[in-house]
C-alpha cells in the first residue's frame, strides 16, 4: 500500500514538473534545447559559478526563467518577483504555521544574506560555512565567543546545534526546543554533581538561562559575568523556599520586600525621595529591571539600558530615533547619566534639581549660547517657569535640528521675542 | 410606498444625530481660563493633581510646593487659592473630593492616602482594615465613587482594592496578568471600573460584580504615547491624559477612539506633561498642566 502511494506521489510530482517545464519553455517560446544555455552566451563569467560543488536545482536544470524574466521585470536583476518573495515560489514551508520565533532575515525575505541563489562551495548554497556565516551579522557573538574563558561545547560545534536557522515552532530565539528541555538533552540532571551543584533545587523544571550564559562566559559553569552574591555563594534559600518544600522556587517574600533583607539601605533611600519610579514599588519590584540571579549587564540589569528603559518608555526612545539630531547619552543607552532609576526629588527623576545643572554635566552652555538661562531668568511665556535648556530643546529629540521644538530657529525665538515675529 | 421610505429615511436621520454628536468634528474644546497663582499671588509649582466637585470647588495638588490649593470656579471666574499645608502631607500627587466635601490626597513620598476634613484639616490616613491577607498596600492612584467607597490601585499586590468610606475591605479585583503597567483607574456614574495600562495603552473595564478586568480597547499605541491619567464624564466617555504626547484622547463608551484634543506647548490651551484631569457635571474639564506649572480649565462642547 505504501509503495503504491509513493509511486502515485512520484507520478504526480513528475507530471507537474514536466508540465511546469513545458509551460516555462512555452511561455518564452525558447528554441529547442536553448533554456539556460542561451543565457550563458552573454553571462560568460557565470560558467565558473557552475563549477561550484553545490548548485541551486533550477540553475543546474538550466531553468534561469524559474527566477528571472528574460525580457523585462519590475524587480532588480530581472527577477520574476520581488526579491523578498521569489524564493517562496518554491520554498513555501520555511516558516511553521504556529512559529514561536522567526529569523528576521526570513521575515524580511532576505534569503540571499545567507544563501547564494545560484551556487556555492557550501552545503545548502550557504555563503559561508559554520558559525562564520552567523557571525557576519551577530557581531557581538563573533567578538565574545572566541574570547570567553569557559566555552560551551555546542557553540563550538556550531550555532545550528541549538538553533534553527529559519524559524522555530517550539521556542523563542529560534531554539530547537524550549529551555530546559533543550539543555537536558545533554546535561543529565540526575547526576550527583548536577544535583549538588544546584543545591538540590529541581532546576530541571527551571530556566537554565536565568543563570547560565549558553554562549560561554568568563565565569565557571558559564554563569553570566555578573552574578548576584547569594547565587555565587550558593545560598538560594536566602530568597527561595527550601529545596524539599512543596513550592521550592517560590520566594519568601514578594516585591521590594524580598530585596530589603540585604538592600535595606537602598530601599530606605528610595523611599526617602519625593518621586518614586513606580515599578520599584510594584508586585515585581526590583525584578522589574534587575535579574535576581545573574546577568550579562552591570548591576544585574535584565538587558542593556536602552532596551530595558524602552520596554516601558518606548515612545521616548523612538522619539530619539526619529530625531534629526541625536543626543549621545540616549543613543548610547546611558539613561542614568541624567535620570535616577529608583527615585528622585526632581521632576522626570532627574539626578540634579536644576535642568541647567543636569545639562551642564556635559555641556558648557556659556560657550554654547549667551542667552540668559537659570533660576533667576523668568520665562516670558509663563511667570511660573524659568528659562532653562528644556525651554528651547527637547532632550529626547524632535523632528527638528538641535532638537528644538519648532521647525525654524526664528519660529522658536519669536515665541518669546514677540516684537520680531512677522 | 413613498411615505414608507420617507419614514425610514427620517428615522435614520434622527438616529444618526446622537451617533455623530460626539464624532471627531463635533467636539470643541473651549479654553476658559488658566490658574497660575494662589490667593497671595505666589506661583504654582509643577501641580500633579486636580479634583473638582459639583459644588464649584476645585482642589489643586501644588506638588512642587508640597501643598494643596482650594479654589472656587463660578460663572467662568476662578477665585480663592487658599493654601492647605500640613506636616502629615508631604508630597501631594493625586486628589479627590467626595460628596461630603472631604479631600483625599495620594502622598507620593509617604505612599499613603491622606484624608482631610472639608475645611482642609487633617483627619486620618486611609488604613485598609480586614484585608484577606497581610501585605503592604502601595497606592499608585485612587478614586472615590458616589457611595463614597474608596478604590485603590494597589501596585504591590496588582489589584484594585475596594474599601468602604471607613476603610473596611469590601472586595478586590486582580489586575490583568499580562499588563504593562497600570497607572490609573476611573469609576463611571454607572459604577463601572476602568483601569489604564500606560505602557500598552490599553483600557480595561470591569463591572461592580466582576471578578476580573477585560480589555475595553485593543493596544492603542498608534494613537497614544504614554497615557497616565483618566476620567469618565457623565455620559461615559473616557478622557485620557497623555503625558509625553501633551494631549487628551477621548474614547467612546465602547472603547472606540474618538480623537486627540489639545497639543504640546506653552501657550494657553496647550499642555506639557498633563498629569491629572477632572470633569464635572457641566462638562468642564480641569487639567493639572504639570510642566507649565498651571491648571487649565476648558469646556467641552458637543
């Protein structure tokens, strides 16, 4: 029965291929036997390409017109469809129906970032082999992976040990399986050294990547470079229930209260200020921004500052991206150059009472302009306001140069200097 | 037959009038006045809160000066501006007035709700009694309904805590689990409870009987920057103060987007970082225009 089914399938596919080929030949009314050969008459250099060990099937079959239109096209390189769509004419199932994660290049239809559409020295027509290909874009990885003191063996073997290159139906980050299922395929969780190393906590149900850097690190057992002291000292029960309890991963307290045991000075200082950054006092408390175990980032931040702050204040970060003039602290993700992340006595959680002082940390405004500003200079528009840097500039950017509020300098100046307005 | 068609057309025209009456074009904001000083002529400094009553009184949280100011607004004129200041209240952020004239203040430094007598003297702190499980209560915002029940947005336990006027626990409703960050709540005249997710720009609602909130809107990020405060008018329209956008967004009773009003700027009628708004029965809107250090009063004409 199975053989008969296979035969039938083969027959259908063969028939369809012949029909497609015949249609293609007929479509362009090519001379008998012409097909790809006719293209090579002009594209002579392409002959060398055909000597590569891996040749794309339509190229091998001389089916140039499978992807290109020989006469005219609305797309570059005479492609038969937009370059983001042409590959999908044949390779339809690159993204699973319910994908948990998809490689951005696939979403953008940039297949040629990894594959040579004609021929290559590498399997699957890849432009480069192994990790070298991935490191072309993932430069941070390219820099860190060879340098780390403690390497993770699968990374050495190749990124595709753990990741799918196109999409994953199973997990985020293109992982072949979710964490910890992926990890415990190699790491035997019942080994005594594993059990004692994790202080008898049932971590096989946890998320390994909250502590371990799967790409290697400079710390033993590939912990992230910055480790929370209780984790480094293997004192998990300082925050969590005992490992043999009913709910071992539950924390002994919630919100900022659990951190108070050690960081009471910080919490007291936070609460002594007038203005709170509200997430500190929320249910997640300190964990709104910090990782409780280990992190790549200093101060155990969950992600680089610009990403982290942008999680909630995305509109402010995007304003900078749209701004004609860039403000370096924001571009570099140094939000804490101007803002206090926990609490402050000042508006916008600024780290100084006066805006002029905050800006003065980097800018010598007296050189920048002789316009009077400061606490003694009343804003002519509103006697409750004082003239300061933010009277003319929006520090996170505007659509205008030097992030001024108005399209032209004259328009801005005449907001106050009404006698000059036309 | 012609008469029948005429009747249908006539009925459609009549029906379409109330539907259109609050369309984008039909709403007009009329700036009445702005308040810059107290009764002694001293300037307001970064006010974060404003509450209005139907007895022509409005209270301002003059946050930068650590005090409240009491004004009267009658026949398009503002009078008063007497200071209310006391050691029990250090950093007023949000204010409310109940139907008895008592003033409630969220103190941002103490993280407590302060209750004042109608004459502005200190009465007590709101200490919730009879909570189902002991945990700190961290109020981010609060509201008082027409029955004088107190609704507290407790961010420490991710819930709306409902207390009676004496502070006794009545019930609580959990906030949606996947919320970005809930910054404010509002109660409609019909008793529906609304909460505002500033990060995702979603409004959720729950009836008095509900045990959970359900989304009233989808993510409205394409319409809003960072809404932080909300108020519901007598007809059930939802007004949202967008802090970094510097405008007010109006949503219909069904959560539909009705339009943006006002814009960022210094001139009267414009806003910089509005932080609380209040709407009275006459559809007069009071806005704490924080970074312009003033209160602005508008009428909304439909």
